[in-house]
C-alpha cells in the first residue's frame, strides 16, 4: 500500500465522524404581533454569523453536537437569544416570534439609505408618519396627511420642505414622491398625484429633509417623501372606512353661495357640472383594503371612492381608485420573490384657478375660468427581489405610468412614462461596510389626448429620457460612529435639449480628456452616538433638477385673459444643503419619544420659478402678452432651524401619541437687485431691467410664497373606549407674492388681472393681515363601539379662520365629518 493510500484512509477516518455528527436546526421567524414572516433576520450561532431568513421567514443551520447560543437579530425588533442542545444527526425545529422595539428612536426606516436602518442612526433629518396618525384624522389622501409633518408645506398639491419651493403652478417639484421606493411623478410635469396613493394600505410615510439627489435623482433636490405600503401577515385582514360630512358657513356670510340645509334636485348630486344638489356643500366616501396570504402567494387589494360638492362654487369632484399588489415566492428558488402591483384611477372634476373677488365673490370663479376635467391614471409595477444565502439583496423594479387628461380649456394631455431600476445591496462580513449600488432610467412620451391637435393641448408632443447610476456606502465605527458617502451620475434629455453639465474623465492611454453629458452629485454624512439616547449628526448633499416638459413647453389659459407661456430656453438648476442636528431620546413615565433640533442651509443656483411678465406677443396675445412663465431667477439661499418632538406611550395611564414641530426659515435671493435674463415664449430675451425685486410685492429681500414661521402639533389620547385628538397648524404671514397681484405693474393701475377687479382688494386684505398668523385647529372624538367597529366625529378648522392658501384662493371653512371604521 502506497503512502498516498495511507494518507487518504487517515483523512477519511477523521472526517467521517465529524460529518456524521452534524445536526440541523431550522425554523421560521415571524412578527409576534402580526404573524408576518420576517425577511433577512440575522441568525448567529455562538456569536458568529451563520445565515439569514428568506422570504418565508425560514432559516436552516448546521450545528455540531452539544449546546449552542442562537441569536436572532433584526433592525427594529428586540434581539432574542435561545440556548439549544442537539445530538448527532438530530433535526430540531425552533420557531421564533420577535417583538418590535417600542422606542421611537428605534423606528425602522429605509428611505435615507435604501436599506433598513434605525431612525436614530440616520445622517440626515427624517420624520416618520405612521398609519394610525393618518387614519385617525380622516385624511382623505396622502396630501392631507402630509400637512401634519413639521417643515412640510403643500400648496395645491405642490410640496416643499423647509421653504425649498414656493408655488409653481402645478409644474415641477423639488420634492420627490416614492411609493415603496419607486418614483411616482407625472411624465410631463414631474408633479405629485396624491390621490393615487393607496392611503388605506399605508404602513408609514418617511420624509427626508434636504438634498437627496445622490440616491434618488433630479426631483429630490429639496427632499423625498416615501410611501411604504403593507404586505399581509399570517392572518387575513380586511378594513373598511366610510365617512360623510358637510362644510359649514364661512365667517363672512357674504361669501356663501349655497342654500342652507340639504336640497336635492336630481340623482347625480356628486357629478361635476350637474346641478342636482343646491344645499350645504357635502362630501363623502369609502375606502377598503383586504390583505391575504395564500401559501406562498401574497395578495393585497384596495380601493377608494370619494365625492365632494366643494365649498367653492363649481368645484365638484368625484373619483374612484382600485389597486392591488402581489408577491409570489417560488419554492424551488429559495430567496426569490416576484410580483406585479397595479393602480387604476378615474376622476371627474370641476375646478378654477382664480376667484371673482376677495370679498363676497371669494368662493365664486373668475368669469370663463371653470374647467371640466376628466382624468384617467394607470400604473403597472412588475418587481423582483432575490436575497442570496449570505443576505445580499438584488432588486428589479419596473413601472409603466400613464395619465390622460381631457378638459374644455385646452389643458388636456396624454403622458406615458416607462421606468426601470436595478439595485444591489451587500454588507461585507469582516468590515461591516454596507454597499448599495445600481442604475435607473426612464423614457417619457407626452402628447395631446386622442383626437386633439398639438396646438390645442397643454404642452404639445415631446419625448424625454433619463439614465443614472448611483453608489452609496455606509460604515459603523467603534459601535457609535456612522459614516455615509454617496455618488450619482445623471443624464437627461427632452427632445434635443440635454443635460447641460459635463463630467471630465481622464483617458490614461491617450492622455486627453473625454467629456460626457452627465451631472455628478455627491452626499456625505456622519452620525455619532454621544450617550445612550443622544445622537449628533451632520450632512452635506448636492442636488440637481432638470426642467420638466411642462415648464419648458406649457401653453394654457388659467382664467379670463391670463395665460401661462412656455420658455424653451429654461435651464437646469443645481443646489446643495448642509445640516447639523441632535436627536435626544425622551422618557416620561410610560411615554417614550425623541426631540430633534436641527440647523440647516439650502442654496440653489439658477433657480427655476414661475414669474409674471410680458412673455407673450403684445400685439396678438391676450392682455398684451402678460402672463406667467417658468424662468431662471438666479441664486437663492435659505437659512433656518427646526425643532421636532415625537413619541407615544402612556401619560397618566392614557396611551398618547404626539407629533409636533416648529420651523423657522430666512429665504433670500442672492441677486435681489441684479438683472435677470428672462425669455419670451419664442426663446427671445426680453427686457434689460428685470430683477427679482421688481417682480416681488415686498420691498424686503424674501423669496415668494414662503412662511417664515410654521408650527404644527398633533396629539391623541386613548381613554378606555374613547379617543380624543387635536391638530393645530400655524403659518406666519406670507411676506412676498407676485407683484401684479397687489400693485401697479408695467404701466397698469391696480392689478393687471383686472377685468372684473378680481384682485382689487387683495392689497388691502394683505395689509390688514400683515403680522397675523393663519391658524387651523382640527379636533376629533372617537368611540370604540365594538372590538371591530370604531366611530369618529371630526371637526376641521374649528376656529373658522378665513385664510388664503395663495392669491386667488381661500382655504376651506369649518367642516364636520362622521367616520366609521370596521376591521375584521
């Protein structure tokens, strides 16, 4: 027998017993409260990483005979340790139910880093709005729910964070809306469609404050709002919420255009344009969701119907939405899940832009300004996720998004967008460095509705495209210091207009520079845990926003002879934001939460903003060519600070939740008196004395359509079967608006929008309210009728404050809602 044979026998002799001695431990890890399987739970054996759970929450590890300490760790859940003893070749099952962390500092978020992370460890400012806070106040859509979040202001659907935007006439956004991490912005205007969000199935809403373009791209210049929806647990769940309500009379009875009481004159009393109801303006609706797990198939279906006669004359609205999401986990492909989500929406709306006067005509439309709009929206989202045995995650998200608008005022459009994104996330075992990288892009096709000519549509026919790659890495040092670094390269094109920034690359072989039309943006941040519940953070992020098709090419009339004109010479804007903040855990008896204090600076270069001027033809266009157009208005800077308090728990034995915040900003133009280069509808430069100041109603340097101070508080307590809640919002006086709304401009006395003196009293109105704060107090009282049924009575604008949202539009008067919720 040769030496090699002897060695082989020895090796087999010592290895076979060890192979025979292996035991197997397997099981499922689930949420203790909902029974939902938890994906990606780290399973450690004697302190060392072994495996992670798959999409079914299942795991399996091989163990040597003897006793072992098994640890289950998952972000946002309490770590669980189990002592397990196994014998040779034994197969043992160990199922675990993990309990969620109750402290607000341990709230799990994904938006800021694109993977799960504790809120306290993020390097940027973030707020989280949970589903209960949305539902308890009968927020009809996500837009209304977002009004609770400190530092967030929404005007007619247009979101701005910490004063980053003013009022943009429905086109362009510096805040990006995501649904489950995928952008949901229209192809033509990149604006937010809040009523498309399935609020009945929202798990939580995460708000990033500050530039987030490095991860999310162009529209994230001012921040990100990510709507995270729910998957089913082990038990089927159904929820139905119905409500009915009415608007009360305004404080100025002369504004009232309706008859008292309820008066029906036909069947289609919610149908826009049908005068079948002439009484007190009323509203109502129903939404539902059903979540169910069928073996390895997850299914969620939801819907919403909402009808509103409107407190403004000729502002009826009726909409319906149906949506579903699916997920399938093939048994043969462990770690793989795939599915399709979809949403179908249709609405019929009467609306107008400008009132007919600030006094008794404030609830009535400007003559010839009412539009009857029919809208269809549809999105289809295929998605695929694969989690490798070591926890590496691969995601593919696709989206087809269509919006089609038809109306009677040449504001119709057909907008298709095709979006795709791939991302890869990995944590390096030895170093603990987390890496996420990927690519995304879209193609947009915009044109008139079927049967409508280009010149009779909102923006005509155009195409747009985008391509981007991104990379971010995070690392924790010394168990207390978190560092984050991100980079993104972005390319845009609308027709023949392309990204106007070039990245120079060194060609080592040729010794020459290569230029590519891509815009680079970076971000970095740090978070340091000073004490057990004290976290300091600092961050810097660059931003970039490319003009939208609507901003460059919109051509429409908004009432009377007032027009919005295109600007084919509109250029991109860039910016950056920096912040330093501290987050402090707060405990009071059984109540836990956090206080967050932040100081920030946002700067924008070549900012895009809608401006009033002579952008049309003074001979052939109405009102001598005067109207609004999106223009580059130079550089701006916003300094500010924000204090937020959030928490939940028991106070004097009553479960209580609180979300409160105060935001202060100083928004300035950096070229207040400098000449601006403005362009007319044909791309020709106009004027030589155009300055930001000359287009402003204020003599003081302050950006238009911003509030210096905002204060928001929302609190709710549960007292046995009763729940009592209140929300209050204070906005300081809007210091600066467009000059033609209130003052003499380019040779016109009073307002240039003057056919019926619609704005003749606005200057005096603003003068009387200067120094006063707009205030809106909402209260609610709920009662748990049975284990499955709850009724809530809600009063909004209790003080009946007669405030203006922007020039030409009053806010809603006091109104009353009765809501019933059933869960089973």
